[in-house]
C-alpha cells in the first residue's frame, strides 16, 4: 500500500498539461483603453458581475480551450447563460485557474441584453449549471468593468491536510502532509515572500511572461487543525507560483530548508533551486478585491 502525500503529488504534478498564467500586470493606461473599448462596443447591454465558487477537480481549468472538447469553467458558464437567455456571451474571469484548481471567490463578468434583474442572476443560473459550480452573488457593474483588469488584489489559499492518514472528505481540496512540521519556521519563511519581488524562480519552467515582478501584500501560515493553510494575497500571480511557494515552505517545515533560503532564492531567480510544485487540488482562489465604485448598485 502507498500513500499519496504532498511530495508524491508534487512529483506527479510535473506531468500535467501546460496551463495559462494570469499574464502581465496591466498598466493604468492599458486598463483605461481596454475599458473604454469594452464600454463603447457593448453599450447596448448590461454588465453583470458574478462571484462564483467551484470544485475544479473535473475541469481543465477556467479558460475555454477551443476545439479541444475538454470541460472548463468558462465554457460551462457561457453555456448556462445561453440556455437561460438564448444569447451567446463571452465570460471574462478575474484569473485563469489551472486544471484541478478550485475557487470560492472567482469573479466573472459578461454583457447581456436579458431583462433579468442583476440580483436575480444568482437564482436564475443554477438550474443550468453543473452541481460543482455555484453562483454566490450577482450584481450589475459599470459598463467599463473587466473582472481581470480591474482586480486590485487576489487571495489564494493552499491547504495541507496534516492527519496521519488521508481524509476521504478533504482529499479533493488539500494535499496530504503527514509530516512533523516546524510551523513557526514556515511562518517566518512565508513572511520572506512579502513585498515586491521577481518571482521567476517560483513559476512554471519555460514561462514566456515578460514581467515576473509581483507584489505580495501578505503571506501567512495558519493552522486550523487538521488543516494547515498558506494564505497569500497579492496584485497578481504567475503560473504555478503559489503552488511552488507552498512546496518550498513545506520543505522548510520538514527541515530541508531554512527560512533564510527564501530571500536567497528570490535573488537567484532560478526555478531549479526552488521547491517542488505542489498538486493543484490543494489550491483555492479565495477572494478578488475591487474598487466598490465599480458596482454602484
């Protein structure tokens, strides 16, 4: 009998298909131009913003993959709106979560000519959605609002299950880490990620993103026994970034690294020197923050 631990899963994760990153942080000029174009071209409809939660286990990420015939969150949402209203809409997401990644606070928006009141979309869509996608909130946004480009910050949570045996109830949403972990050392190391840094040493190998600098506003380790949570809030994230940060912190907890290694790894910017990339199933997009002025209702 073998146990699928966090490090075992991390090694297997290297075999998954390539995924999309959230892309470059956008300049204010880019956001303004994009918003003006969107507002001018779609002024005939209303801009509806949804906060959604989903179990990403059975999906090949958020973003539609044209012609691939693979289930995605974006495709499921667009299909649901089409079945409800007869319209073909394009759903924009705040971030393109990878295959197997979950969300509690993903935000999306789309333009619709439907007379359904904004607050009623939360109740109108569920009959047309799979059971593993939930609409938590629906509001009308300004015509210029774009879920991705107007995001001020995003919060991700990575969950470790620390019990001695795997949990059948939590295995879809956490990685099993049955190790004796030095949690204070992990907390000290996590704080080393805070600030503005070049994260090329903590993203997917071969990333074609030009700008690897991201601002991390907070990075904490929280024990909610039997779950150990890595909670990271920042202005944007690279492909596999949080999962690699988590893998490196796990190695600190196991005594394989020192908290002092984090500043050194950030300076070296070499992916080969950082920790393993943990499995997608432990990662959750928890919250996306916006200027409340975008939702005047």
